[in-house]
C-alpha cells in the first residue's frame, strides 16, 4: 500500500467523521435518485445476505434490510466510525434487528469468501484510492452467481458542484479524491468491473439535478456535509468566507432566483459474479 493511498484513506476516514452529523440532512434527497435506481436494478430478495460497502448512515442498507426480511441479513461497512454510529442509531430507531454496521475499509473487507448474495456500493467507490482493489474484494466476498450494484458520480462537466475541489485545493493541499471523476468517464466503470471478473454488466447514466433553496444550503452541502469537510474544519473565518464566495460565483450559472438547480449525473452499474468460478458450480 502506497503512502499516498494511506494518506487519502486517513483523510477520508476523519473527513467523513466530521461530515457525518450533517450528511443525511444535506445529501439524502440529492442522492435518492441513484439509490432508488440501484435498488430497482438489483432488488434485494427475501432471505438474501447483503453487504453495503461505504454504507454511510445506512440509507441503502436499511432499505435492503426491509426487503430481505427476518430470514435475510444486511451488513453495512464504512471507513468512518461516526457514519457507522449514525447507521446503528438509525437502525435501532427504525426497529431493524437484521442489520449490523461495522467500521471497515472497502479495499480490505474482513469478510469470508463467497459470503454474500448481493453487494451495493452507492457513491463510495470514487473515494477509494485503490478502487480496483475494492472491486476485487467485492468480487471475492460475493457467492458465485451473486450480484453487485455500484453507483458513482458522472463526468466532471456534468456535475455542477465539481468546482468545490479546485477551490479548496487553491487554499490547502487537501489530497481529496484526485481521481474522483475518473470513474464517471464513459466505459471506465464497466472496464474495471470486467477486469475484476464480473460479467453480465449493465451500465447506465442518470441525469440528476441537485436543488438547493439558497446559496447557503448549497455551500453547506459542499463544504460541511461532503468530501472536503476536513479541509473546511481547518479554515479560519476569512478563508471560509473566501471559499464560499468563490463557490457561489462558480454555481451562479444555475441560480434560479434565490435557489440553485445544479446539473448532476450518476453512473449506475449492475453485474454478476459468474455462476461457475474456478471450476466450481453454483450450489
């Protein structure tokens, strides 16, 4: 593991810890179109064992827990301890006892081989510095014939909030997601899944505008509840005012009165682990 990869994982872990309390309120509605499509394309079935990688506060995991019922089970894992704690609280409040949540890195899953029927990774893969390793781990823990469903952000030019990265990088060497939009390029995610051993791959793009009622809401989502939360936490008051002003200028083309409707794009993909793997037939 490279020093750069370790640094990026550390930034992701503690950055998402800082974002955890604000994340759901700021992003649940904005991400719902991608979440719904993943659950449609790879619908959990009664009795299945499901893994949700980069589960955040459990939005996908708990929807899956309802579908698999008491004969099934869902495990959600995330690099952020605070996100995991939030998911545990949410599961308890909703009365789900067929779901558990653990702090775990997506590139190193502490799970047995072939232990899940279905795996989700909703808008987490592009945060992992070695996403090819992560896909290899997903392949390993799925049973032969198991399904995987992945969502990532689309192309940079189709995501109006993408200006946040250069704005923050101009203030501090954040080392956040240097390849963030690479997975959104046409065919990139499909090629990586093929290389990891998946088949029956279906990839599609979803146009998903992001709506914010005010400039402050847009800034809160970008700086407080997202991937640059660690950098934001270290900015003094003057720097915060400066980067917010630059971001509001960057999203001005999409202002509608006092509100903002930013372009957004997701790439969603579903695939299978071959039912015959290393000479063994699926049971």
